[in-house]
């Protein structure tokens, strides 16, 4: 777990001083996205990426995904149109019919030898960080406060 309040990893839950509402389940590559969202007033619960090798050839065809659980439904007007490939997921598709509150990217990616799958994930993460950097924090927070969610 990473703490978006003091920008450190929560090693010992019992002795960490910041409220647990600031903790996010994430990996080091996703800290930038989690922190940016938090700074916009959209505090994520988890932010993770996965790559799954599919297909018959080794190291060729992958399913890539980046998933961010933001814990509540927000109006899509708050962040606006997401970058290409990114989607909001609010569906109630889980077995217990609980709601999803997710920003997610999925891509079927082919390794043509120009770059590794890890490099592709880094790229995706960087693109989303850059997108979040273009959002106006005050405007986003104002929209959230308006209860546009
Ligand atoms: Zn902390």
C-alpha cells in the first residue's frame, strides 16, 4: 500500500499515522497516476496494471490492462473524455451485483520486436499521467463538490 498523503509506502499498517483513506493498493509504476488522481480530489482505492500473455507464440500477443478503482461513481464530465482506449466502468457485473467504479484501459498488444511489453505499459501509464496533468484541479474539485457524481 502506498500513502498518497505522505508519499511513502505503508509498511506497517498499525504504526502509520495517516488515515487509511489515503492508502492505495498499487505498484510503483502506478504511484504517479494514483497521486495525480488524489490531487484532483478523486482518491483511488487501487491502481494496478496487468499483462497477460495470450495466443500461441511466445512473447507475441498480450492483453494489457490498467485498472483504477476510484471507489465511487463520478460524473464523466468531471474528468471529461478520457484518452483513447480508456473507459469508465460503472457496470454492475460482479457476482454480488456490487457496483464498479473504475477507470480502465485495455489493449490487445502485439510484440513486433520494437519494444518490450513492459515498455508498452510504461508508455500507457505515462500517457495517462500526462492527460491527468492537463486537468484543472480546481475545476475538477468544483465539479465534484457540485455533486455531479
Ligand atoms: Zn502517510
